[in-house]
C-alpha cells in the first residue's frame, strides 16, 4: 500500500534543532515526507547543511516562488501539510492551491507562551509596533495579515499541547492532543555526567537580548542596547551573588556562537545544556524564556528580571504575561529594592506550578507518548479528502 504523503511548509530555514523537535526522521517512517523551505534571500544566512546528517531520511525542498511550488506539487501530490508559513501573498496562494488539491491542512501549537489575559487597545498596539521600528511597513503587514487570515482555507486538524493552546475558531476541527516540545525534551532527558558535580548555583537563562539573529529575520530593532543591557544585568548579578552566596551560571542562548566573547564579566557560560542546568539549579532567573517550562516541571523557584530598556520596549507584554501566569513580581534590575532579595525568593506555590503546567505544558487531555509517533498514528486514521 502506498504511503500517505506529508510536508512541513516553513518560511524559516530549519536548524538541526528544529529537525529534531519536529521529529522529521520519525515522520519519514510513517509518510512520504518533505520539508519544504522558502529560500528568501534574508534567510539564506540562517540555512544549515542538512545533507551532513547521516541519519537523514527525509527530503528537503527549497522553493523561491509560486511557480517552484506549483511544479513540485504537480509531481508530488500531498495528503497533508503542517503549516508553518506566515501570512504573506505567496503563502496565501500556496494555501489556496493546496485547498484545491484537497490537501489536509494542519496547524500545531506546541511551543505556547503565556500572554496577558486582558485586551490591549489599538493605541497601545500601535505604540508597540512603533518600538519595533519601521512602523509604516509593520502596520501594512498587520493589515495584510488580517486580510489573508480572513480568506485563507480553514485548518482541518489542530495539534494541541496544553489547555491554552486550544484554538477558538467557530468551526469544528479534528483535535490531536499531545504535549509541549519542552515536555518531550523532559521525557527524553538523559543525565549529563559533565555537570554531575557542579554544586549549588543560581541559573540565568540568556535570551541573547541585544543581538538575537531573529531581529534581522523579522526586521525588528533589538529591544535593548548591548552596552546598557550587560552593564545593568552584571551589576545586579554582583549584588545577587553577594546577597545569596550563590554563583550565577549563564545558560547561554543556543543561537550564540561558542567563540563569541563572554559578556557576563567572566561568569561561567554554558551553551546547549539549558535543560540540565535548570534541573540542577537552586533558583532560576529569567526574562520570559520558553525554557521556564523546565523550571516549572522541576519545581524550581523562579525570579523574573528586566531592565529599564527591556521593560519599556515592545517586549513589555511578554514580561507582564509571564508575571501573571507565574503569579510573581518582576524585578527591574535598574531600580530594585535590595530588600526584595530575601529567603522568600525560594518559595514555590504548588498550585501556581500545576496551573501553569496545565495551561502551557500539557493538559489533562495530553498524551505522554512521543509527540510525532502519537501524531503519525492518529493521522493515519484520518479520512483523506476526495
């Protein structure tokens, strides 16, 4: 019997980490699988050479325009596609084409972040857009996104992780419940002997705030300046270490280069081991990282920190959302009260942790099986469109 076909359509080049997170090798065992990437010039610097992956058993297809995709789909009809495209004219046309060819559209929400529970008024939205830079183009993009979303085909299948990931569309869809990417990482975790005798420490989860490469990809201004950010953070770390008698270790952001300079006044920075470091830490300091899921899973005390620049940037509502979800205050390291750092920072509210886990990590409906094996088995039972 011929395999069903499945593709992931992405406007961002997949890194090796993305390939693992989305279980491409697993999907390829169940389907004729394709990873289809849009090769926009701005993204070419972020491409990786997946052909060096000896375990690679999937097809990577690069397209530059609609005709490229039309030619591909004419020769390789798809049963399903996991839609990782943004809202653009090209993606809009591609979705319509796939709808005409009865290809089943799938969306996932497995990397869910908290968001504020209240509505942000139009004036505040415009101010926030302006802080990102290039306001006219941002407003035009927002208008076009809204237009495309009104007329694009419906989603047929949603892949959900936690209760807040459930969509609010008015029409009925097929639901597949699993868990978040970070919970999958937790299930697959293997102890790292290199960190076995690391001792007691506080961990800061680095988000590469001044220099993250996604700013270029999304045409956003960095929310902080390098000079001010590291000066403020390191000054607070000096105080925190003296007050708590805990050294701070930096969980370096995975997009940092191992060879870049140490921005943390010589503090130990470890890249690529955030999960393990959180598990072994005494307390976790962070801005609004998705990795805080691990702190919740392992029931670690969490301290949210920001700077004047960071909080007054377009990232303000991310800080407020995490503060609301974790029921904890935000410490502004540029104007904090030293009495805020007491033994109370080690307190853990179990009910808050359970609530966060249900809403953003895994719900009571979630499967504990491997995400992509579970997803594939469910998908094979779905009736194809005629």
